[in-house]
C-alpha cells in the first residue's frame, strides 16, 4: 500500500469516489465487481483512501452496497453525468476544494493526488487536472468551488458535457508520464487481466 505522504493541511479536503456511472461497456456495474481482497471495487477504493483523508464519500444514484461509507446521492437519479455529480457534491459539501476519483481507476492513488495538491499550494485554480500522452483525465482531479455557478448554469440548460465545463473554466493541467494510474477498467478483459496487479 502507498505510504502516507499527504501534508496534514490537506487531510481536510474531502475525496469523493464517483460510482454513479452506468458501466455500459462492462455490461454490469463495475463498482460492484470484486477487486483484490475486497468484495467490491468501490470498497477497495474507499479503503485505499480512508486513512489519508478526514472525509471520504461515495457519489452514486443510490447505495448499491453498504459498508459504512458516507454517501452523496445525485440530485437527478435518472441521468448519469459527472456534471450532475459535481453539482450535487458542491451543494452538499462546504469545502473550497474537492478531490474526485472515478471508481474504475484503482491504480490512481496517493502519490498522484499529492502531485495534484502541490499545484494549489500557492495558486488558486478552478481545477487541477492530470494530463498524459493520451489526453486529460478530468475524473481524477481537484475542483474548486469557483466553478459551481458555471456548473449550475449548465445543468439548468441541460448541458451535461464535462468537456464544455473544462473549456469554460481556468484549470491547470499537471503532466504525468505514466499512464498506468489512469487506467480504466472498462471491459471484462481489462478487469480480469488487471484485478490482481498492483
């Protein structure tokens, strides 16, 4: 398990595991698939972060499995979109920054978060988003409450495209050479080949 390298001052930034997707490509809810020594992938993600942060939440449509984690339920349960999750999270929580991690990125961990947090030590960005040779990774990122007005405007217009949000705010993109931390478990082939690798 990754060593705790987080600065104490950052422990009060809440981390939210995004588990409200439809898992269309997987064909079954990936958040509920067994992973490592845990009954579900969402439990694996939760336990990976719970000792490093004061608060760890699960963002989803409904509580699919109960294991003691705090939940944040999307305001519109019929629509699956990260924009809606971000809106609900910021309205529920009062912190200036939030860290979001997609449930299907089990290799994204404390080292990557620490690198993102360094970007806001002396600066105030709307978002801190990883960037690899494959592009940006907005579902493993840090977001600032400053974007809430823009998000609410988008939701009002039923525009749920995360790309639109990122184009309209002022993020900083943090370069990562390794792609592995951002590997998504989208298909059963990937899941079976990677679930025992860490």
